[in-house]
């Protein structure tokens, strides 16, 4: 090539590269500097074009970095670096990185376009710089849960666009600044909806000027500071207020009367101050749900009339000098909590008969002498230390009991599953690595933490926020409701990933920012913040430790060597095997002839089939012959040279069993001959293939017949017959096979139906011989199918025949309900248990196609039998032989005691139309699939 042309091309190429590198050079330099000084940044911060190659956590507009979100990613630094030079930055969220121990430099003022600054739950220290007042575009400022010191800069008052100001949980001191002739102050923030300044060391008075009628405040949260002086009456002019928390300060004097102008106020906290004068009159506040005024020095007072406001959910007024009787109309149906301990309430306690089932009443240390009870609900009442308790007449309410706060909330109804070390079972019954943390609410409008309405609302709101952000969240579980010392309601959140079993960094960051930014509306709850637990499981979390790197390189090399020698060995073996095979079909058995797996299988009845024969009889494994498929491979229908119609289960490449397992299955199957167990006709083990040849069962699996596409109407008696057949099959395995066999994977997918709807138990891939040791169980790695697995086996890893009985119990419930054992996070066993508890509940859960339940003879006995199979403890479950006898009794009831019908296992002839009304018309049902379900063989 002409050198000049080559040079041209090089120049063009480099120009293309410059054009492709869309990131502004200044921003690139800033990010590269961060990369070299911050620890634990995303590994995908690679290359020279953060905007073009989409570095995690970075969004750009016109080559400029406009978004930087690294929430919850575990970054560490002592210096925020040159972030202030990302001059077009609009959104900065570094929340939940405890490893950021930096100060906010005055140069932060350069972020002139910043609208959102979220630094929740880091370790920022030092003062909040005065220059923050230059960020005129700022709408959201969340600096809470850090270690900021110093005063609140008055310049924040210049941030006139601000809507959310949260400085709580820091070590800020000094006054809440208000404006004067020379300085701005928070009173200038007329667009602000949130002042959250709680849990600091703020002192001085709350200036009257702080509040005025032009403001838009909905939440004023300044609890747990050292504020003194009186509550300014100007607060009564901010008509938009919904939550006011002034509790745990040193406020004194009289509560201003115009507070009652706040028509939309729902939560008012004034407790733990030195407030005096009359108990505030809150009549007129028609949206008031929650009042906490305990521990103040109000004048002696009768129960105020606003107690009877119909909106009122919670009234907490301990130690406030209340006296006299409580009018019974206080106990209206909305009231969930009334705590008036340490007062002078006297006379008769009459709670009326309209009180809520959720009601909690605490009247300890009062002077109540009489109690009128209208038994309605299990009342949660404590009147310990009242005169009435001295006589012992109402004893059961006189003992101090723990408040009725649950620690765990309903999470899932999955069967018990052990997910291994880091993974957790999601409400949808999958094991994944959730992002976890605690969500804190500054306020809430209810008391009954048991009421699932509130939790459900929270869960659904968060889920829909995640969905609209298109985040890969599968589900959320919410647990451990607690009230902390500040009366913040908190829950532990587990947020489960959907597309993979872990979250990547961007998803964790986005989840954090969606919660802390709180753009959703959430009834019943006040404002919140979210603090996470550092996420365990980011992808590509490679250690920078050189020892590990070298170790894994060396290790990798060794693995390569091993693989290479294994391949060589394998080829050698295969050659040997191919040579030997000509004479003896079992010579190719297994790779290691010294090993037990290498011995020829001990066959009784089943024969060896050649690959060529099976290929021929399935028309070269043609698609048309496929009658099922599973994780294991495909199942083909074929006709052997002998004329037998068979189902050939062919393991697909890559999911072959170990030689030992394959051999086990063949040996097991070939020894088994029973009308209710699928028999093995033959097998093939050559040319890298593993195939099992079974008798062909024409009507597919029980599961498909109950709920799948191949569904057929099966009446009650037919279902009982199927239950009986399969019980007999399992009984044979347990009691008659020698040695006994535990199936380990009884499920409706492994019960096949023939043309006469005779049920046959199939698939012994994971079966265990019970050996002849007398201990009656085998210890084994837990295998089986979710939804059918015996919880006891699961816990103890000790497999007994009772584990099959449990699984069989689940199949009985499927026959009853036609539902999958686990669907949408519901576990059939629990559903039926719940249904039985309710009167007529059972009928809501029966398969509707069974028709009217009154006609189902023996139904109750059947349910009882299923439930006895599902006892938690194996010893409480019947043996399979007992199950067979019980089903026979039930069938007698179902057919009206017509004893002319018998069901012995020898009875292969036609019993009557009752049991196979399809008769011979179903002789060719080849369109029905027969997937030998083996997916869970791991
Ligand atoms: C960044 O951009 C992506 C799409 O380009 C968007 O899905 C994501 O929400 C943006 N992130 C932020 C924090 O704006
Ligand atoms: C940044 O702010 C300036 C002026 O405040 C404005 O003109 C410009 O459009 C903003 N840039 C973006 C990307 O919003
Ligand atoms: C607040 O803004 C005004 C006008 O923009 C400016 O003159 C003043 O210096 C600012 N004050 C502070 C403390 O930033
Ligand atoms: C105005 O307010 C600032 C900050 O709050 C304070 O330092 C200053 O002394 C005040 N000036 C007057 C005249 O009160
Ligand atoms: C209850 O207390 C009030 C005020 O202390 C008193 O007037 C009243 O007589 C008392 N009632 C009873 C029944 O003791
Ligand atoms: C997981 O459960 C939620 C309800 O908690 C449901 O909305 C969602 O569709 C489920 N996801 C899957 C994959 O089943």
C-alpha cells in the first residue's frame, strides 16, 4: 500500500476515534481522576468514553455528564475529588456509601445546574459550606444521616426552588436560621414542602418568622433537638401542614390555640417537652389521625372532647395530668391505640361495643375502679396498677403485658426451602440475593403494625415505583416492624432481583435513589429514608489482591492441564470402548472400570437396545416423534422391532447423568414389575448417548390431565381411582420391592395415565435404595421438587419412606383442587390448611369441575387423609399401605357402598364404565404429551 494512503487512513481512523469519544474532555478528566483515587468504583468504568460507553451510574447530555448515581455501590474515598468541576451535573446521588468520609468543599457551588443532591447515609463530615446557597436550581437536598457539624447555613434560604430539605440525623447545632435585613433564612423557602431537621443539636427558639401563610410546607420535622421557647402561633397559618413533629425538645409555654386551624394536619407530635397551660384543644382538626403529647406539664384536665374526633386513630398522652372518666364514645371503630398511662383517670372504664378489633388500650397507673366489658374481640387492655386490680376481679387485664407489636409480618407461603448461604427465599419462592436495608418513616398515621393493609400498601407502592423505573425487581418482602426510640416506624426490606439471581450496580443504585427520592405518594406513611446493608453480590467484584490474582492464574492453568488430560484420557477410553463394544454391549459402561459404576448393570427384564435400533424406530429422532421434553432432554415415541410401542427418554448432550446415576436408574427400573409402576423395556448406552426405553403410556401425566392443555374431565371417582393406583405403586416400592425403594420425587408430573386412566408411577432417576440397614433412613443430599418436598427431610437430610408419603399428600391436594403446589407464591398445603380452618372454606378451594361438593362421597375422609400425609413429622404420617386401605374405604363411600366393585391390584380387566368412561375410544391418544419430568435432577 502506498505509504501516503496508509497515513491518510490512519489519520481518518484517529479522527473517527475522536468523533466517537463523545465525552467532554474536562468531564473525562474528572472521572478519570476519581477512578484513580476512589476505591471500589464499578469495574465497568473502562475505556476513554464514559458517555459513549455508558459507564455505570453516569448519564450524559450533549457530551456532558449530567447524572452521577453511585448509591449503595460501596465506593470509598476521603475526598469527593473534582466532582464540583462536572459543571453540567444535575443529579448527584452517592447515598448509602458509608465509606465516603469526605467533606463537602465550598467549590460545590460550581454545580450551578444541580437540581438533586442526595447524600443519605454516608459518612460526610465537617460543616455544610455556606456556598451551598449558590445552587439555585436545587430542588432536593438530602444530607441526612451523616456527620455534618456546625450550623445550618442561612444561605440555604437562597435556594428558593427547594422542595425537600433534609438535614436530619447529623450533629448540627445553633439556631434554625430565619432571614433578616442582611441575611437569607429558611422562611424564604416558600416552595419547600419538607423541613426535616430532626436528631441534631439545634438550639434556640423556633422564630415566629419561620412560618407564614405563603409557605407550602407539609412536613415540619424538628424532633430530638434542644429547641427552646414557645411554639410560635405562626405555625397555625401554614394551612398545608400534614405532619408536625416538635417532640423531644425543651419547648415550654402554652400550645397556641390556632393550631386547630390546621385542617389537613394528620400527625401531631408534641411529647417530651415542658409544655404547660391547658391541654390543647384540637377540635376542628378533622384530618387528625395520630396525636402524641405524652410527658408534658399541662394543667389538670378532663378528657378533652377532641378525643372523640372520628378520624382519630392513635392518642398517646402518658403523664399529662388527665383526670375523670373516659367517655365511651372515645372508643369508636377507627381508634387503634389509646395510651393514657400515668394519669388520674378514675371511675368506670366503659369501652362500649363499637371498638375495633385492632384496639390497644394502656391505662396503667390510673385510678379506675370499675370496668364494663362488652365481649366483642380479644381486647388488648392493660389496667395494671389501678384500684380495680387490687380486688383481682378483672385479673386478666391487670398483668403487665408486652405491647402487641409483632416482629415478623406475613412474608411468603413457600414450602420450607434452604437457599444456601447468601441467598434468600423470595415471596415468589425463588432463591436469589436480595438487596436489603431498613426503611424509616419519620411519621405514620396508625398504630396497629399487624394490619396488613399498611404493609401491602407500602409493598405495592414501592413495586410500582420500581416498575415505572423499569428496574429488574421481582418482589419485595417487608418484615420486622419496629418503632425505635424516636418513634420512627421502621421495616426491614428485602428487594429481590428478577432477571438474574443478583442485582448489578446500576440496579442497586437506581433502587436506592427511587426510594430516597420518594417521588411516589404513599398513604398512611409520612416521609422516609432508606439505609441499606452493603450489597453482597455485585457481578465482577474482583479483588485487587495480587495474591488472589496470581493464585487464580496458577489455579486456572492447573485446571486447563486437568481438562486437557481428561480429554486425552476420554478419547483414549472412547477408542477402547468402541473396540470392545462390538462383542459386549456393557464394555462401554462407564469410564472407570475399577469403579463400581463400571460393573455391568444387573438387569432383570430390561434389555439392551442399540443406538441404531432406537434411531430407526424414532424415524431418526424426528421432531414428529417427540412427545415430551424437559430439562433432561426429549422423549420420543417409537415402535421397537419387536412391535412394542415405547417412549424413549433421550438425555441431551450436556445433561447426561453420571454413569453411576444412570446405572442406578436402570437397575432399579429393571427390577420393578407392578401394574402401577411404569416398566423399563430397555436402555441404550453408547455413542455418548443415554436413553431409557419405557412402556408407552398413552394418556400423559396426571398434571397435564388436571391442569394442563391436555386436560380431561375427571370426575371424583376417577380421581380416587388414580389416587388408589398411584398409592399402590408407591406401596409396592416401599413394601414389596427388595430392597425397598424411596422414590424421592413423587409428583403429579411423575404419575402417568394409560388409556384406561390407570395411574402408573414413573421416573426413578433420584430414587434411593433403603438398603438393609435397620435404621430405616438414608442420609443424603436433599433432592426433589419444590412444592412436594417433605419439610422434615429438608431439615434433617434424613430420607425415609415417609418423605414420599408427604409428597403423595401434595398430589392428593392436587387431585382435589387441580392447582399447582406452588403458584404465584401460594403453597397449596397452606392454602388448604387455611381453607379448612374456615367454615365452608374447603369448598372455595375445590376444583370447580368436580361439580357440587355434596355429591362427593368420602370428601371429608379424603381431606383428612391428605392432611395426615402432610403432618410435619414423618412418624405422624400413615404408611403407604395404610393410605391404600383408606382410599379403598373412601371409594366405597364415593360409589355408595356398592361392594360389588373391587379394586385389587390384580384387577386389570374392565371394571365398568364408571372407571374409564372413555373406554377404548381413547386407544390412540398419541397427541397427548408425556414429558418424563426430570428437571430437578441436580
Ligand atoms: C440514565 O439514562 C437511562 C437511559 O439512558 C435511564 O434509564 C436512567 O433512568 C437514567 N438515570 C438517571 C438517574 O437519570
Ligand atoms: C444549565 O444552566 C444554565 C443556566 O443556569 C442553562 O442555561 C442551561 O441550559 C443548563 N444546562 C442544562 C443542560 O440544563
Ligand atoms: C443570596 O442571594 C442574594 C441575591 O441573589 C445574594 O445577594 C446574597 O449574597 C446571597 N446570600 C448568600 C448568603 O448566599
Ligand atoms: C441576620 O442573620 C444572620 C444569620 O442568621 C446573623 O448572623 C446576623 O447577626 C443577623 N443580623 C441582624 C442585624 O440581626
Ligand atoms: C374522678 O375524679 C374527678 C376529678 O378528680 C372527681 O371530681 C370525681 O369525683 C372522681 N370520680 C370518682 C367516681 O371518683
Ligand atoms: C412475584 O410476586 C409479585 C407479587 O409479590 C408479582 O406481582 C410478580 O408478578 C411475581 N413475579 C413473578 C416472576 O412471578
